[in-house]
């Protein structure tokens, strides 16, 4: 009976350790910068690891008052490119915890 309690305490300590590492990894992600682009770099978007848009750079040669739609499309593509890269980075960074826990459906 007592041995079971020791295992439980040990497991709780492991969980707390993992939780601390997860929080550190999430903080690390927040400070990462990921760049997405479209139109061969005509539009570049920089986002944080927490999917916050930090910068939008637009090359002058794609700014055409006659064709605003193309510019809008390039911005959407660049943002989605950056967000897709953040998803991949998040999966790489946080996925290790899901493997460590062996809990199906966590991530």
C-alpha cells in the first residue's frame, strides 16, 4: 500500500517537471520569429511563435492601385505561409511532450 503512494508521488513530481518544461517551451515559442512570403518575396510577413503578426513588408513593385486584389491575395498567402510554419514549429516543439506522456489525443 505504501509503495503505491511512493509511485504516485513520483509520478506527480514527473508531471510537475514536465509541466515546467512545457511552460518553458511555450515561452520559447512566443519569442520565436517565423517568416512567410508570397510572390517570390514581394510580400513578407513575420509572425511570433504565438501566431501574432509582427511585421508586413510589401515590395513597391506589387503596389498597383489598378490591381489591389493581387496585393490582397499575396498578403493572405504570405500570412498563411507564416502561420503554417508556426504550426510546424509548435508541433516540433510541443510534440515531444505528447510522446513523453503517452496520452492519446493530447496534441
